[in-house]
């Protein structure tokens, strides 16, 4: 898929869903890396969203976005991998899309982190729709 200039500066519709309940643990252990690399400490947890359409285009555009790699902390016996983070907006609010290199999710899922609990900030519940905006670099 060849992308025309500006085609990635757009919004994608996604639906909120509950994950496995592990986001708080992983965001907490990567928190120092987020703070160093992204300049803030995220709320301990992720907002899980599933794209409703344009999944291939979303992933192509994400691949063109500026990427920050957060290396895992060294924890004896733990199997951890780098996390890729991409700047975005959700309903106009600045967020980061995080893509762990080890994950159970398919490419239609966008896990979001921010400096606030997004469910509370926007009054979200499972099944609600949100707009995830990517902007051309």
C-alpha cells in the first residue's frame, strides 16, 4: 500500500475494551523508561482500543510515525522486551500508542498511555468509541 502525502494525518475510530488486567503492572515497571524517553510518568495502566476499520492503513501510518523505543528494565528471571511508543491524540488529548514487542494482541489493537486515567478523563466504558488521531511528522 503506497501512501499519498498527508494520508496519515487523520483519525481512526476504535472501540474501548477491557484487557487482561496486566497493563498496570507493565506500565509501572517501565515507568522510569517512559519518564526518561517521553518526559512524563504515565498513569499506571493502558486504555485498550480495537480499531473498527482501516487497520492496515493505521499500521502503515504508525510505521511512518516518529517512534521511541523504551528498553525493558533488568529484572532477574523476567522475560521482558522493548516497547515502541508513538505519539498520537485520543479525542484531542495527547497520548502515546504503545506496542510491546511481546504481546498477545493483534495489529487491530492500540494500547494507549497518557498522564491521566483516560477512562476517568473521558467517562469511558467498554464499547465506547474514541478517535485516535495520527499526524504526519
